[in-house]
C-alpha cells in the first residue's frame, strides 16, 4: 500500500474575493483531491465552486464508494446538476459556473482515476518528467489544437479565459474521465491547480520547485513565491493541491544525481 501525503493552498491574489475552492483527504484506502475555480454574476463564483467541491467530496468520501470511472463521472455530473438546480431562469454571464478537476487514488491497488471540466489542470511529475494530463476546455486550447496559435501564445491570448465547458452552464457536460484507472508509482507527484496558479509557471518552474523541496508544503511554498513575484496588477485567485505518493523528495533527488543509488523497487 502506498503512502499518500497532500497539502493545499488557496490565495486571493489581487482580487476582492476568492472564488476558488478545494478539498482533499482520505484514509488508508481511498484518497481524493478536488479543486474548482468559480465565476458568475453577483459574485456567485464562490458559491459555485463551494457547492461543486462539497458535492463531489461527499460522493467520494461517503463510506467506500466503488472505485470506478463511472462513479467518478457520475459524481461530477451530479455536481453540475446541483448547480443547475440552484439558478432557474438565470442566463448568460449571470449564471454561476465553475471548472473542476478531481484526482482519486486507491492506495491499496496503487491506481488512480481523474476527471475534469474547464481549464483547471492536473499535472503529473514522474522521474523528472512533467506532464499536463488534462486538456483545457478553452477557446485557446482549441486554437492550439487546430494549429492557429503556438502553445506559448495561449498564456497571453485575449481569449485565454474563455471556456467551452463548465459545471453550472445551461447545457449538459461531458466530464473528461479516464476510461480505466492507471497505475501510479512510488515517487509520483501530482498537482491540481486553477489557471491563476498555472499561468505564471512553466513546466520547468514546477519541476525545479519539486526538485528543491523536502516536503509537499515546501513545493507549494516555492511555487507560490514565484507566482507572487510575477503577479500582474490583475493577478487572479490562485489555488493548488499537491499530492505526493511515497517519498517524492528522495525520488527526485535520485533522478537529479545519477551517482545516488536508487532505492530498491524504484
């Protein structure tokens, strides 16, 4: 059984309030991390994100739910239905809506599932490699996929915050959930984060912060300092959940220095 360590951070940035929300936890067998970035008229973004993460947390932490893609997808869809039911008659920008990204880990079977809607992201860091393992539901991502703009242009594009899917909108949503669970390794690290967190950071920034960290909190601290040093006058709320599987600090140091013998089984 793998050891799971989690830590979370949510900051207001230079906005008047914080419309991000998050939850994480678990015990022995099943661990979950849920993060949402809300928006909507009359400052209802905070309500949207709170309702979404609370609904999904309740579904994943209720006893011992079936560890299946279907259960995870249904949890996200139920959160969407919950938001829809709270705003009859609301239209357009007045509707509260939110992104969501969820990581679900079975520590006993050493496998993980994840799902997302919107542009909050999930990163996986393994053996020195950084992978964005979700794909943004956004206009600029469609432009990148279509070859209209380069990936580096997406961060500063005027339509960078325009979503094509979110919980709470009028239409149905189709959560991006893995078809089946995937194996996780001792030494893996995961990062769930809102766009206010990932926009100022490159993949290399995230990897360097991990390589220098002794604890999961150190990793978040290092990234937060970089975000605050680069903050624009309109810095968005920025939030993240960091998840370490086993002894990530030891694993990253072993990768950085080939002269350090790797632990058995790594």
